[in-house]
C-alpha cells in the first residue's frame, strides 16, 4: 500500500510519540528531524509539489494557543470551536481537553486529517475532523475560531484575513497564535498572552520562539 493510500500508516512509521514542549498535557505523533521527513515525504509519494508535512511538528503559534486554552478553559468550555489549519490537531485537542462542547479541526492536507485523528485518539478526546477547504465558503458558525501560524506567506495571509473578518462579523471570537511571522496583521490584534516556546531547531531560527496569542479586532489594537 502506498503512503498516499495509507496516510495513517505513513505517519505511524515516520513519527514518534512526544509530549508537546509547552503543553506537556498533550502528546502527539511528531517527527524528530524536519528535513529528513520533508525529503522522505517527497520521495515516498513521488510528488515534489506535495504540501510540506506541517502536521508532523508542534509549531510555536499552535503551542502558544494550546497553552492559553489549557490555562483559561473558560474560553472554550461548553462552546463550539474551530481549529483552522489544524496541522497536528494540537489546538483542537487542547480545546477538547478544556471542555469545548464541539470541536471541528480542519486542514486541507489529508495527512493532517489522518494525523489529527491519530492524535485525538492518543489523547482520548472526540473531534470532528475535516479536510474541506473552508476558505471557499462562509466560515462555520462557531463561538471561537483559532488560527495558529497561518500568516507565514503573503498569498495565504491575503486569503485568510478577509475570511477571519467574515467569521468575526458572524459573531465568532477569533484567536490567533503566532511568533511574529512576516505577514501577521499586527495593527489588527490585541495581545492576550506571550510565551517562550521550545521549538524544533531545524524548523525555526532558534530553539525558543517568543510566541503570542492575539484576538482579532475590527480596528486598531487595544493595548
């Protein structure tokens, strides 16, 4: 069976279970070395244009969001939430652990969908997992929408921000986790918390990334 036909098998064969550095209450199937998995994914699937395996790493913005959710469970307890571009499912799992009534974890990468299901089972939490392209339609009706590390390139930022604004206009509280990526809309954000997050050195420019949780505002920042 090819990796494309069995993404869960590929994930299990190429990752190990690790506690998330900044949210050790959560364990994930994670890669040890970024570049090795990047190359292996391309080689094994025979598709150089395949999306990078974002699902295999605990990114700084996601770790910041997870920590904030676990420390302030009242943010999601009893509420409907969406983890947009979920990757490994880290933020969605944190929401479920904090008592969210319903958690939708969404990522267009089918490997992220498989990884999120594996990680949810590993942590014993229920999630709804989808690989639909949510940016093609109106945002789901949720109470809280989380977006971690989504402002890393301009085309993505240009698509995501207007969509998040639509979600906010529908009544969703929008929380963003980010270590200061290039296209973060800083003038639109209110900072809620900041953490020094341990990260994979082969992914980032340091072993610690100062990462913040922000709320998306309709106009300029409030503090």
